[in-house]
């Protein structure tokens, strides 16, 4: 109220002298000249904004003074026993049932009657769609005047702020739960469960399907989500077919709940009172659709609730789309990795083979080092170990190409140099500037041992572990593959007696840095001493020993790819001990 209200109370025998209370925050003051018969010619000013104790200490005029009915704030004066003494016109319009002489609890809102029992407490409540704060003023005769100040706008603003905060907290919690997993089924469960708990009585999340079969997750409030594969016609529900294609949703008032098909309702749900269908937007393509259900006893979905449902759907769709993309990428990666990972080795044609591989990064599965064993005709197998320039996935891609090329050249396995020349030509003529070093080893049983033909192309020479523990180098050398138009390579022939081993390895073993000082190179000499201790061991044990020592030497330091391939002439007791098979190892 702007300004001030000034009223003079002149003495009148028909009008008892008294006090008029003024509501707190009235924006002005009420001036009163009291009756000289009672208190003399004394003017009192009652300013607004006083504390309760200050207000109680001030005298105020009686409700029958001029201006009582003109005050815009509703005011009700109540006697100590709770009987209404007076009501101004504003209060009469607000409370038509309130009348003089009636009990306040019988004709006024319950919150005002409760406040009258404890006038010192803060009071307030709603009257229809209006909110009021009640301010009490006590009089000398223990009566109380209640001034009602409307604060509807403030209360609605507070309620809107509370609702927005609650929704923001819900979206934050839901997003955290949705993004906590890159599993599509789990994302659908979270979306359905959160929607049923906060937006509706039940929710369905439908993912894109094929041939009218759709993955669906249903959830009723307070229950666990249920997965299903449904063969449905989306056009049975208005807007569902469009939502699955990513089109904007239709208003819920356009959907007749009575036409809801049986597959839409969770078990025991009952009669449907409202349906909302909204799309789940994805990355580049729709992620599905969200359906919200309310029972017939619940209020219909408001426009504001539908807008918030679309906001939640956008978060859910983004999470489901990310999970779908991750699943597709994981499937593609697994398919491609299947041919890039080292094979599991075993005994071939009476010759033991074992291998081990460790990539330069523990988080990766493939790299530039590789090995293969190809069974051949006439009992001669071809073993290959190579090292592509570089690390990681790019090197692994070239590794896959080289392995496929070598497999295509297997009919020429009896001529190592010819295989290397053809491989060199394919790499030199390609757009890839990387090169590779290789060792080819043809192995076949010969008498009681194994005959080997070894050819190195720019690679470290193979090491031979004799039965007496002596370690020697195979006399083979050659140029890099994929650098020069012409390649040079020499082949060495070696015979392994029972229990003897030929070890092929990459420079990731010998150049591994670590040790006591942290920067020492493992070196060929340490490798030779380790191999000398492995004399008479089966191929699998030799490989495991070499890789363990190299890994211990490196510790937590960075390192290059490591690959080891052992070829062993088995002995009778080894065949019994290992069952005729020595499985290769792959260490991630």
C-alpha cells in the first residue's frame, strides 16, 4: 500500500474509544486522535514494520472507527475466547462465512483458527488460489486483530523455484546414472526406471527395431524394469511411429487412453488415464521413443509436464545413442582384432611351437610385432616373426596386411628369398612408408630332431639353445623389407636335437630399458644367459621364462612391443608332460 492513511477519531458518545491495529508492511502510518474522555487530546502514530513486541505495546483503535472498512487488507478482530468481534469489508469479501459473534474455527480457514490459539507464531495459508500471511496485533482487553497480507506472487515464485530446483536435481541424477554405463540395455533400464519414478506411474522405452520387432523395457513405479522383444505395429498408438523416426511428439490430448493396446500396459496396471509419447533423439539418428502412462485416478499431463518429459527424453536418447555407437564400435573392433591378435600355438607335425606377445601400451591389444605358424605340405611348417616400424594401431594395420600377404605366398614357402622379394615389392609399391623386419623359419621333423631353414630380412638373428646350455647365433642376415627395390637375404640350415630350441625375438626384448638403475638396456648378453638356463625346457617354458625376465627388467618403464617365438625339438618326457601340446601365450 503506497502512502499513508490518516484518520481522526473524534469523541462520540455512541462510539467507544479504542485502538485500530495497522498491518505490518502497510507502507505508511495510521494517525489516531484519541477521545479526550478516555485519554485526552493525544495523537498516536503507528508506523509499519514494527516488531511483534513493539506492536503489542502500542494502542490501536477499535474496528468501528472510521477507515476500518476502507483498509484494503482483510482484518478480523477476535475476542479472547475465539469469537469474532468485528470483520472489515475486505475480510468479509474474502471470508463470506465469517460473521460477528461466530466462532473463528467454524467460519474461517483452519490455519487462521490455529494461529489464533498461538498469536506469537508465524501464520499463513491459502484461500482458494490466493496466499496470505497473517499478522496478529494484541489489544489491552486480550482481543486480537488479524491482518492478512496477500503474498500469492511470492509463494508462487517460491514454488516455481522449488520445482525447477527439483527438476534440475532430477536431471542431474538421471544423467549421471545414464552416463554411468555404455551398455544399451542398462541405459534403457535407467531411463524407464527414472521416468516411472518421477514423471508418470509407468514408462516404456522402445529402441529401434527390425521387421516390426522392437526391444522394449517396461517399468512401473516402485518395480524393477522388465525387458521384452515385442512384435508390434507402432501406428497403433498415435505419434509412436513418428517418434521412432525422430519426428516431434504429438500432444497427449490427441491420444485417447481407451485405445491403448494391451502390450503397452505393464501387468496389473489398470485403466489408463493419460499417455505421453515423445521421441528419444540420438546422434544422427533416432534412439527410440519414450512412453509415459498415468492411471485414470491421476491428473492429466499438463503442458509443462510434457515439455519436461521431452527434456528428459533428450538426455536419455543421447545416452542410449552413445551406448549404441560404443556397442557398434566394440563389435567392429572385435571383428578386426580377431585377425590382428597373435594366434594360439601348439605342436605341429611333431614340432613344438610357443609364442608370447606384449604390446607397448598395456591399454592396447595390438601393435607392430607379430608371429604366425602355418602348417605346410610334406610335414614342413613355416614360422614367421616380424617387427613393423612404429607402434599402436597404425602399425597393427600394416601388420595385418603383411600377415595376409605372407599367407597368400605360402605355396612358395620352400623358397624364402622369393617370398621376401614378392613381399618387398608389394610394400615398396604401396603408399605406406613403413618397413618391416622378418625372420622366416621352415621346420620339419628329421630323424629324432627338427631340421630348420632360417632366413632373416633385416631382423635380429635367431638364437639356438643347445642341449648342453650353449647358445649360438644362426648365420643368416638380410636387408629390410619395404625400403629398397631389391632385397638381399641369406638362409641358414640348423638341426635341433631333442630338447634343443630356436628362439626368434624382436628388439623389444633386447632394447628393454630398466633394471636396478632404471635406464639400463636388457641386452643380448642377458638374453643369452637366460636362454642358457632354459636348456632342455619345452617351448612354452622357454617363452614364459624370457618374457617374465624382460617384463621384470622393464618394471613400470615404457617399452617397445615385445614378441617371442620358440621352436623346440620335443623329447619323450616332454610329450608326456605337456600332452603333446604347448599352448602359445598372449599377454595384454
